[in-house]
């Protein structure tokens, strides 16, 4: 019995690869829920009230795919390894794969915080890039300088009131 699936078109082969990748992601997601770990894609920290962000456009750079760790807004569509979790990603994922094989891609858009990158545009491209084993991808990079806002708790301030206690 032949256990290797046969494919009549490139599209059916890529669809099979998507299904395998998605099933692995869903299996790992279930396993991490059972073990109380997290497999969710990191979300950009810009919404954090204690984080002050100023951004600068760096431009188009060739960045390491393994440094792309999160997203601005698509944390439910992909897991922490950018494997697709939802069926609705199928057609776009296939088209992204085919485009990569024939014409190449336009740069993705990422936001850099420290040494990590968060995707604004290009989630499917990152997913396909990881699946095919790409080490680098072209990206339009916005760099954010992070500075924690100082919260005055009053612990370092000197008290100017005179105490009635005798010393």
C-alpha cells in the first residue's frame, strides 16, 4: 500500500503542507494547554501603559526570521512559531507560497523592540518563510526606543514635615 500522498497540482501539494503544519500547531496548542504552558504569539508591547515608545523608520533590511517573535494584531491566527491555526488562512497561505516560488515577495512590515521583531504586515510570508526554512527575509523596519516611564511612588522623596516623636 502506497502511504505517500500523490498530488496532481502544485496547489494540492501546498494545501497538504498547510494542513500538516496547521495540525502540528493545533496539536502543540492542545499539549501546551494541558501542560499549562503558552504557545500564543507574542503581542506588541506598545499598548502597555508603562512603556513609552518613540519610533524611527530604519528602512528596508534583511532580518533574521527567527528574531520575529510576535504580532501587532494577528495573535489568534498563528501560534508562536507562525504556524497557521485557522482554516481561513489556507488560500492566502497557498498564494503566498506560490508567489514566493515564482516572483518573490515584497518586504514585510515589522516593528523592532530591542532585538525582537513584531509583524504588522506579512504574517503569511513569515509563516511560509519559516516552513521552507528561510533564515532571512526583507522587511521594512520601524525601530522603537523603549523607555520605562518613571512612576513616582514617593519612596525616594524626603519628608519635610517635622515629627512629634522624640528621638
